[in-house]
């Protein structure tokens, strides 16, 4: 599975200006709604529900907020780079500046886990993460993840 299997060029935002976790999740929910025809409020509620179970801030400035919704037909995501890092209640306490939001169908099961694993694998690539943090253009950011997200056996 490749990151570009579920993140389209329109789903990349290189300069998010959110200053709080809630504001960020609302903004990403709005973008996800535009891409999926699922109401932003439903996406936001699913993300909040997941965050209540524990922060999806995995450390080193990265968060992977995610949720499952019955109305969604296939997994999709949004890749966002924040202009300034924000508090995300991350596991390591570090503020977050890179976010990949994932929304999956309710019955996605293993595919949802594969997508999460794909995201984690890509974001462990230190040269890629460094390049992403230096990029301020949506198209250039997508090009980076497209070039570096190599296929892996499913």
C-alpha cells in the first residue's frame, strides 16, 4: 500500500494555520467533507471520538487522527503541514506540525490498519520528513510523498 493510494493531490495542505488541536481537526474535517461528500460534522465527531480514547499524536511532531464512518466507501486521507507546531497531547509531549488524517469505512478492518502502518512507515523516513517540513507548496509536497512512498507488499 502506498500513501498516494489514499491521499490525492487535492488532499494535501502545505500551510495550515490552525493554532489549536480542535481548530485543526475542524479545518481538516471541512477539507475531508469536500473530498468525500460526508458532512464535516460527522467526520469531526468521529475524530473527536477517537481522540477521547487517546491522542493520535504519535511523537516527533507527527499526528495521525483517524476515524471510521459508515458513509465512506473507501479509505482516504489528508496530508497537512502546519505553519506552526501546535499542542496535540502527543505521546512524547512534543508539538505537532505534520498531520495525516485518515477516514475509513466502518467495515474496513485490516485495510484501515494497513493504511495506518503505511503512514507510520512513510513518516519514519527522516529525509522525507525533513523535506516535507521545508516545503510550503501543495504540489511540491504531494510530489515528495509520491516519489518517496514506495509500494510494499500488502
